[in-house]
């Protein structure tokens, strides 16, 4: 079987979508050594990112070992332009199956396709789209309905995403929409006790990992931290990791001259692993998530976390997490959260050891085989 894996979003290596796509791809490639599936991996032809992208560099090593073929195209991922430039290229490759790890399946693909629905942010979070929201939401709705008819199968990232997606396209497509993950998956973060980051890591700190888009509830995270400092005498700092691009909320202006809130920006995997190891707890209070990868990553370090009940977070948060509902006043939770931070964590090893990239890739690989078997029947 020849599978064309569209890995162009790996160009955005620090985003959740880029990280998810890269790790899933390498899990599938590792399995291909034994299952006989041949992969052609499509990447975005962008000189500004190729030499600095750790997924692209790793992919070239797989190509050198004859595990896959890598081809670059000038079509920007997740864009309107891809609908006009990608299909001719893909169709000429003569693959048996095309895997596209997002919702907006490019127009004109004649090869049997499998896609993924990660979340429904534009429909579930008011204000998520700030520019031309009506036009973009109409496009999002159109694509959701079109791809379920075009694709051979649609993987939802979680049970929450599957339920939300079927509410849009109709329950009649239930047999065509499945969940790719029985639970969370994580990257293989390097753990190196001798590693030294490029900035000073506080002795005690709460950690947020992610961007600043409206659904991330950054203001609520900062407000909770200030409340813990002022009302419950928490002695640590708040460290913000991720994109520094503001959307509906100006983080720097809100923080002002506070020295107990530190902005680290984007960090590499080695630094992220170190921060997970040293933090007091992760704080992740999104209004809605299709997964929430930092929550799952932090759980592998057996660390405490304060999470919201937004979207799929209760589905994936570990049993020892403190769940702070989005619709409650923070003032009532300052002391309960401080008590939680001061108490020993009791990790559930059955949760920690249950979920892997291999199991997620195996579920998707098995669906590839089922589709090809049905086509040949």
C-alpha cells in the first residue's frame, strides 16, 4: 500500500497541529518497517523553515534510511490557496490513500482520503476568529459538511470532538466518523538533568504552555495567579511559555511592571521537559479544547495541574488534576487550590502508562488497511 501523508503543517513546528502531525507521522513510519506500507511525505517548500525545522531534519534521516520518500510543494498549508495548487500534484503521485491531518481537505483530490477533525473552535468559542468572522465561519461550516461526504473516513481527535462534529454534520455519518485516540498522546520529550535553558528558571513557579488565542483564557490564568499570591500567599511565580502574539487581550499591558510573571516565549523540547520537571503545577484554563496537549505532557511527569472543564479537557486530564470549572468565580477557589498545591501528588500509574503515540498510529494504520481491503473486495 502506498500512503501519501500530507505533513505540510509540520512547518509550524511549535503549534499543537504541527506537533501532533509530526509525532503521529514518525510513529507511522516506525511501524512501516514491519507492515509493508510505503509512505510519501509531502512538506511545504519554504526555505525559511526547512533548515530550522526539527521535524523536517528528522524526516530527512528517515528518507536516507529508505523508510519514506519526501517531496516538497509550494502550497501553503491550511490556506485557501491550497485548493487551487495541490490536487494536481497529489493526483499524479498515484498513491492508494491520501492522509490529510486537518479538516479542510483540498479540493480536487481523486485519491481515497482520510482526514482529521481536531476541534470546532470557530463554532464553540465566541470571538475565536477576529478578522472576517462571518466569512470564515461560513467556510468552516462548508468544509465540515463537504469533507464528511468526500473522505473515506474522518478521525476525530477525541470523543468530545466527534460529538461536536456529528452535531454539525448529522448522526447519519456516525459510522464514518471515529476517534483516533482512546486517550491522550504525548511527544517524546528529552529528559536531561544536565541541560541548561537560555533563561533563568524560577525556583517555584506555575506554568502555562500555549498561545494567546481567545479560547486559552490567558486573563483568567493571570487573575488566578494574582489571587493565589494576594489571598493565599503563594510564593512562586507564573511562567508563560508559547507564542507572544496577542489577539483579543494584551498580556504585556495587563501584567504591567509585575516581576512575578515571566514571559519565556517559544522554547525547544529540552527546555519544555525541564520546565515540566521543575514546575509546581501546570495551569490550563481553556474555554474549549479538542485535546489540550500540554495537560497530557505534564501528566507524564507526575505533576500537579489546574485545568478547566472546557471541551475535551475533563476527558484527558489525569485523575489527580484540580478541575476548575469555567463558570465559577475564582475568589472561591484561592484556598482550595493553595491546599492542592501544598499537598503531595498521587499519580495514577495506570493513566500514565496507558497512552502512547504507537497506539494512536496503530488505530489509524488499521483504518488505512480496512479501507484498502474494502476497495479491493
